[in-house]
C-alpha cells in the first residue's frame, strides 16, 4: 500500500498492511528544507517543498497544509504579528472583536484571496504532485479556537458567562467561515480536513457541552456532507470532555500526552486514535529505543485502530533518528 491507500483504508475501517504514520510537522518540516519558518507560513511553494521533502525522508503517509492558526483571522482583518523564523501570532491586545459590536458588520472572507488562498494553493500543488500517493490533509480552525483568535482568549472565557448570546453568534460566524474555507480546500484536492480547536481544552464539561460541542458537531457534519474525512486536534488535557468528543463522529482524533490513551479508547471504542507521545520529553529528548518503547505502549493501549504520531507537533530540533524510530515501528506493525 502507498500512504494514501493506507490512510484511506484506515479511515474507512478497512485492514491495512501496517500502521499508518501521520505526525504533525511544521517547523520540523521547514528545518528539513533549511527554510525560515516565516517563509514556510507565507509562501505555499516553500510549505509544499518542505512537506514533500519530509514525507520522502521520513516515510510519512500524508502531507499537510497546517502552518499556523492565524490565516482565517488575518483575512478577517485581525492584527497579526509576523516573524522571520517563528509562526505568525494573533495580537491578543488588539483583537479584532475586542468591541463585540463589530461582529454584526463582519463578513466571512472569501477563501479565494489573502492567506486562505495561499493554503488552497498548497492543496492544489499537492494534488498535482502526490495525489493518490500520499493523503492530502487540509486544515481549518475549530469554533472555540477561531473565536478566541477573533475575540481574544481571555475575553472569550468570560463571555461564556457574561454574554452567552454573543458567543453563539460568534460561533455561528466561525462555523460558516470555516466551512467555506474547507470547501475551497476540498475542491482543490484535500482528502481529509484537520480541525484545530486547542482553546476547547481550556473549558470544563458544562461549558464544552453547552457552547463548544454543538458547533464542533455542526462543523464536522458540514465537512462530512462534503465527503471529507475529519481529524480533530485539540492540544492539551481533554480528559474531562472526552465523552462529548466521542459523539462528534470524527474519523481520527489526536490525543495529547496529558491524556492516557487507554482512557481515550474507553470513550471512543471505534475511532482512529493518534498520539500520545510527549513531543518534548519523550520524542525530542528520548533515544530511538525509548521512542520505540513509548510508541509500543501507545499502540498496546489504543489497539489496532491506531495511527502513529506524537501528542502534538514534532519539535523542530528532534533528532532524525527518533522520528525514524516511529516510522520503523509503524512499518513493522
């Protein structure tokens, strides 16, 4: 099987020749090419070249357009800090929706322009070069994460209690925008859409179930209606909201290192799980032998519905030997 066939079969619940291998690489990939990360995030040609080089060098089963969470917000008009060799970052102090009344005049940006278009072009380039050989992963922000980018994380956390109606309006806006962005990537050739909703790990079960869960569900149902598979990535400790996540119907769920993968499996008996190696302590600071042992433990706890990967992004200065140890485990099991 090639990478596309392996992941497509796994996502469909069909047997494969070995475990899929699908780590998140961004700064790591840029460093493989020797490109400053600012250029990786700004120019799809650099991103594509770095991803293809990394996939070839480390045997990844996929390529991805993930780069930073600021694309949608930037195209909405948010203030974003750009750096030569670090990811773009939202200017929280001067958040676009610091004044809540600005939401009523805000229109979802057209994915055919701005930073969103750069990501769409990356998908198109992947389709031309490796379509049908490697799985092509598009990427969007989830409702809680994007709302935090537009409103500011601290303001949003108080809005849940002070102005629930505004939160619902903001989440509605985000879901509409993200579905437009996902459709553009799907039409360009994405096979799967990753949904990053890191801010959701900061809320408890009550807030998650009242506010976040219904909009994640609406978003994921919309992606499925386009014929897309979905990878949910929520950085951080999601133990308290695992029961809700289990109801979303995502084909693949990333599990960060704070969450015992056996506990995730108890809540999600049928879904593919990816993770949950500690990216720093286990992967970056480990050895090939210790990394292999850690992946084996994850595999044992997760069972056969398992995708090899770290809990989050592979750190940029991780030794190649440690990454190759993960690949070798995937290929031999």
